[in-house]
C-alpha cells in the first residue's frame, strides 16, 4: 500500500511582482512545468521523453526547464 505524504511546504518564490502586479517569470515557468507534468500523466506519460540524464534529454530534444522521465522518476532538464 502506498504511504501518504503529509502537507507540502509552501512554494518559496514570489508569484506576483509587487511593482507590476503581474505574475513573475519564475511563477510562469513553474506553472508551465506543472501543466506539462499533468498533461504527461493524463496521457499515460506518452508525452514525456525517457532519458537517462540531462545530456541524453538534450540530445532527444528536451529544452532546459522541460520535463522528461528517467524510468519512473520525472526530471526537469537543468543543463
């Protein structure tokens, strides 16, 4: 049986730029990654490329900040 995870800590970055009142770029990137993750799961992970590391993901066409998977783990390409 899967073990339930307790409450998660709050996101530690600003969602809204106090000077402009607009969403921050970090928040927009976070939401885009979350959207991609949800779409990947709802499509049976068919949309996520399987790669062993960031270099292999780059070769497969995954852009920096996009999601890919390594076996059963979802990764974010950083380099």
